[in-house]
């Protein structure tokens, strides 16, 4: 049986570690690349049957056209989101696209809670102080989560787990979703509300939904103004759900009291990279990093042993299924 030659892009040491184990005994031949997949780098996929891409690879029509011309038949995403892929163009060009729809929702939900606890109780600041033998408590006052109202925007797998964890803190949880789960909500003491009502009533708003045309910049100047003064905002979903300029303005006025982000609007070329010896060229990200009430992690919510194991397992399974089909001879994997 012909092995599926797959070019992997934007790979890090942990990718090679987990995929190295997952591909043992599989009918998959791997070529690892450190750089991202774009129209400019697509030629590197020559000779491959498939490419494996991550969140910051840019698979627009130009990139996909070059892949198709090289004979690539399959785009295997090792992530859940696919907003970086021109799916209609892939369909037109005869490229199948597969993804990992759910790897470890617990990993992302738990990271969301960790961000809030760290930001609220200023654990990151206290950690740095103590290392410098500064044991003062001035400026480290937080608030009890118990009794607060938390708005969960998006109740897919991750949103539901986050909501259940927050209920364990004794919070009141509101939720909104175009496809609500009333039975789930009732069983956990959670109430669905419309978006505007949730924003106005919540002390903390946590985003757990995909990036779609209708969710792009859903937190903007107008929606931020409708929130409670001093609201905390959490985002471990997609950076472009929030208008960064409007967020900065709301932080400056105090309308937003705290922000914890694992994602950012313009991650490409910044997140997943070591830029410690350089000048950051993104002015908005630089400004966000100056606020004492902003906590940012570099898209690491997924980074647990369980999640990485599942991502590798499902991606290799997707490729292995392809090896049993006839698309190597021109029939599409569907």
C-alpha cells in the first residue's frame, strides 16, 4: 500500500514528539517543516500527497491552487478551527479538507479558568514579587468568584465544560448560543439569555465560539459599552472575536476592568515564536502588554499531554483513512 507522504508545516518540537509516536506503524510518511504554509512556501509540498497545517498557516486560494497543481489531494488540519482555509476554493480545486473537531475541550476550558484566577488574584504579579523578595501585598487585591455572574458566549463542548467548572465556584452562569441546550442548562442551573442581556448582567464574559462572519468583532465599541463597568473578559477561542482597538479604548476608560487572552487578532509571526531579542512590531499588542490588568498567553490553551495525544491520533487516523481510498489515483476523499 502506498504510504501517504505528508508535509507538516509550522511544527514545533512537541509536534514532532507526539506525531512521531502517533505515526509509528501507520502508513504515513512525514516531512516536517518549521516554516508556515502560505502561497509563497507551497512549492515545498512537491511530491506530497497531503499537507498538515496549523492555525497560523494561510491556505488562501493562491496557496491551495499551488498545492493542487503539485498533486496534493488532502489538507489535514491538526486543529479544530478552519477559518484560515478557503474551503470553497479547496472544493473547487479538488482538495479534501479534514480537521480535528474535538481534541480535549477540558484543556481549553481549564486554561480559561486558570487565566481568570491568575488575573483576578494577580498570581503572576505576586510570583514575580516574591522572586525579588518583595512580600508586600499592596496592589494584589482581587475579588471572590462566588456569587458573581459569568456569561458564557458559545455552549459547544468547551463552553459547556467551562460553564460547569464556574458553577463549581458558586457563580451564577448565563449562556447564549444560537443552538441552545436547554436540558443541559437546566441540569446545571444555567440560564440562557440573549447576547445583549448577557452582556449587561455579567461580571465576567467568556468567549467560546468559532470565528465566522457573524462573530467577527462581536465585542466592539458598541457591545463593550453595553457591558457592566469593570467587566472582566476572557477569550480562549479566536482573536478576531474582539476588536482590539475598541478593547484598548475600554481598558483606558475603565469600562473593562480586566482581560485575559490566549488568542489575539494578529497572531501570525508573533505567537508560537521567540521574539525575546527583538522589538515587537505590533503596536496594539505592545499596548495591551502595558496594562497591569491584562494577561496574555500565546495560544497555549490546547497544550496538554492529553490534547496533543488526541490531536496526533486523530490527524494520523484521518491520513490513514485516506490511504485506504482511491484518491491517490484521482478520486477525492469525501
